[in-house]
């Protein structure tokens, strides 16, 4: 078995994995009921599905001798930006009250950016001492 055959099989496996994740993510995006649960499906597609397709492209290019590292840069950009954008979308949904309000934070006042009903301090927390006078 030559490296060309092994590379072709590896490319096919990566394409199958990537297309399976894309298909499941698309079905999840259509079928899930609210925006917070729908958010989970395309983030997995964006990281694992597209990452597997890019890995297939890398393997294919290096198998046939004209490889490049452009896919690695695309993958790095994708893996950095996808979780950040998903976090921002989730925070917007929480602030717009389009989903269930998360549970109240414990003692940590920096748990989330959401302040229930616009109140500065949580009702069950003691007042913070002031600095100076």
C-alpha cells in the first residue's frame, strides 16, 4: 500500500466525518426549539465538521505533492472565533430575555454580565463596603 492510497483513504474518512457533523448540525439547527439550544448545533459544525473538511484538504494536498498551510491558518482562525462568537450570541439571548434566565450567582458578583431587573447588587448579597470616605 502506497502513501497515495493511504492519503486518499484518510482524506475520504475526514470528509465523511466532516460531512456527518455538518449534516447533524444542520438538522439540529432546524429541529431544535429555541435559540439557546439551536446555538449548540452550528458551533459543533463550525469546529469539528469544518475542521475535519479542512483536515481532509490538508491531507489531500500533501498526498499529491502541492501542499500548503492555508488550511491551517483557516482552522486556527475558526477555532479561535467560533467559541467567542457563540458566547456573545448566548449573552445577547440572555440580555434580551429570549431564553430562561440563568440561575442566580452564588457569592461571585462577576459571574455574568446580567443584572436581574437592572438592579446593581443582587438582593440576597450583603452590601459591599465602600473604599474611603
